[in-house]
C-alpha cells in the first residue's frame, strides 16, 4: 500500500510531495515536480510514463483537491 500527499503554498509558488510505502524506494519513483508547473504523485505501479504527461497538462485542465 502506498500513500502520497501533494501540497502547494497559498500563493502557489511552493510545491511538495511526500510518499510512504512498503515498497522499497517508492519515494524515488512516485513523485515528480517541475518549477513553474507543480508537483504530482503517480500511483499506478509507479508508471514513470505518467510523470512527463502529468507535468505537461495545460493549467485549465489541472485538478486541485485543495481549497
């Protein structure tokens, strides 16, 4: 089981990702971040193909679960 948390500051300038898992080195594979873009965590068997796809999603299509 893997748990991930992605957060950003109120002004949107700072982003962070944390991962906790029973799988060795999940924290090296699951999170991704890019300056001026944001951060994400892939959960689908740490599929690295999702990282660049997720970071190139246009701003209008991004999902924010926070308020």
